C-alpha cells in the first residue's frame, strides 16, 4: 500500500463516524439547513389581502392569521417604503398577529412573515399592500433655507402648517424630520414654538459640508383627524468658515476665514439709547443699497436723532434693523467711538470688502458691549447664543419637549444706522 493511499484511507476512516453522526442527528439523512418554503398560501392578511390590498383603511390595524392546521407564525417584519416600521404583537398560540402602531396613510407596505409547519419546517411569506389617502387634516412642513450655499452658522428651519403642542405628538413629528450631513456632525432640533423648529449642530457646521433635510411625515398619524402631509427635501452646503468678531468697546472688528485672520477693521456701533446687541448673530441677507430712515424705528422726523440715508454694502443681522454697512458720514469715529443707532459702521472700502466676503449664514459676534443680549429667536438667528444643553432641552426627542413660544420682534424690516 502506497503512502498516499494510506493517507486517503485514514482520512476516510476518520470522517466516516463523523458523517454518520451528522446523518443521525439530522434524522434519517435530512440536511441541517432547509430552504424555507413559500408560506403565502397558508396566510391570511385580512382587509389587506387579495383585491383589497390597494386601498387599505389606515385607521384599522393589520391582521395576519394562519390558514389550516399545524402552521404557526414565528416572526413578522413590516415597514413602509420610507422605512418606517410597523409594530405588532403575536397571539399566544402563534396563529395570529396584529399591528399595535397605526398604519401610515397613502403608503405602500411590505410584510415578511416567518412561519413553521407541523413538522418544524420553516416557511417565508412576503406580501405587499398600500393604504389609501387620509380624509382628515394634513400637517405639512416647509424647510428652510432654500437650496444653496451658506455660512457655517446657518440653522435649518422647519415651518409646520398646524400647531403641535403635545409632547408625544411633538416627538412623533420631530422623529420624522431628518437632517444628514457629510461629514457627519452631532445636531438636534429645537422647538421655537408650536409651529416652528430649528436644527443646528453642537458646534458650527464644518466648512464645505453637504446637508440634506428630509421629511418622513407623509401619512404618519399625529392625532385623531391629523396626519402628516407633504414636505419637499432640501439640499444645502456650507462654504468657507467666515467669522467676524466685533469688539464694541474696542471699536474693532476682526474677520477670519477658516481660522486665519484676514483683516482688522475700525468700526463704530450703537451709542447710548441705541446700543448694539451683544452675542452671536447670523447674516440674514445682503443688499448693495438700502434706504434707512429714523422714522422706521420710531424716531420723530426733524428731531435731533432723525436720519434718512441711502446706505451701501449692507449685510442684515436682525429683523429689527441691525446691519453691517458703509458709514462714510461717521468716518471720524471709526475705531474710536460708538455713534450709530445700532448698526456696525465702517469705511466704504472695508464695507465693500466685507460685503463681498460674507454670505447668508456667516457668523457675526458682538462682544464687550453695554446693550441687551441677542435673543435666541424672533429677531433673526440667535440660535448660537444657547448652550448645547439648553438647545437639546428644546428637543421633544432629546430634551424636555420644546421651548416656550417666542413672539417675533416687531418691525421685521426696519433698518437702523
């Protein structure tokens, strides 16, 4: 007997009892892994089955049961096309399953049912059905800002078509609003009031971030008579990280891009009685020319404080009228005194340079001032003046269920110089 023959024979002798043991454990030669059989014919999907599967009432639960004897349900996985799962419970005898969370309206569902027959063989059944549109009221959402490129301080906004005040309802709505970014960052929604939410990261967005905002509200049951409605997705991106820090007492604004200081600008800000707000603000809009009048902020025409000016290179910071702009009429005070009615003024050359650098969403912070603090909401985007803990407390998912309603500041378009 050759050496190679002895090896082959020895291997066979060793494997023989192992194979015999496997055959015995499998029960008469049946393989260990059996391909699941098609169990659809052994299942009933109630109102969601057969010809009725294209217009299922979303206000009724989905019911699945076995037909015939010996078959039981071992697991059910159901979700709609948006990936929203449908929760449910199995009966004690395994013969039935019913959904315990409401179905979404105007949605297509895929149900995967695992079964076991009387001999223990596994089965699989896949069924699809769609629910009809709801006849009740709809909760639509509109995201902001519009698609485009913004600064790293730009919050995402969500405006609801109806009020939502109940904490559980807020959690449902908030959970259906998603914000994804590349690179990924930690962020959260904050309820400004019953109809408005803002989303921001823990820190400013990284430069050159791609941001996608989506709604999975469609058809989602919010409360009796109210289901989620439409909401178009929005894609945003951030540009360079532009930050301007205005030292009110030092009469200087320092401007940086991506952490590198670009320019130090002599400025003037609000004087006594018209003090510029302290805190972080976000550029709201930019206007090459804007007319600013004292009467628009309550200053009597003809009084000592009255003014009527055509202003160049103006970047708006608040709805109540704070801007950064060119102020050649106060050139003697730039870098030395605060003489404006609340705006941040500078030379024509510096204002034009800064206007060309800035974009909506860029961050401007005023420090070392003597005026009131910038409000988080209602007068522009003061979102960054809340700590991360305070911000998360306004989330219905992560915190206490939402902030107190905020009344928008009066005179949203009133410019001050």
